[in-house]
C-alpha cells in the first residue's frame, strides 16, 4: 500500500473554507471510481503554515501513478487547481 500526503496553500484572496469544501467535494468521491484509490481525505489545516491537507491511500505505486493521469482526476482538478499557490507532497509504502 502507498500513502500519499500533500499539503497546499491557496492563492491570496481565496475563501479558504469554501475552497477546501470544493476540493473535498470533487476529489473524495473519486474513491471507488478510480482503480487502486482506496481512501481520500481532504481537511483544512490549523497549523504549519499550509491551508489544507490531502491524505490518500493507494494499492500500489502504479495505482498512484495511474491516478495522477486518470481522466476523472484531471477533470476534478479543473475545479480548484487555479486556486492553489503551492504544494508539498510525500509518498511512502507500508
């Protein structure tokens, strides 16, 4: 199993609470629709200088790679990617 964690900041002026809801509403429902995506959580952060965190679990490294280019994932990103300023990601196997 691969765990994929990403923390993000939004661009200045973005309504952060609404933006987190938007991100969650388009990404979390992808569980069960994209093969190998086992779990997805999007939550606002309260410390560390970032605005929200994405936590997800995948069956394998290949499943994570396939998710990155899956049409449903790419379509979901269109709803929020323009709001993002920065991101830091980490992946590890368990």
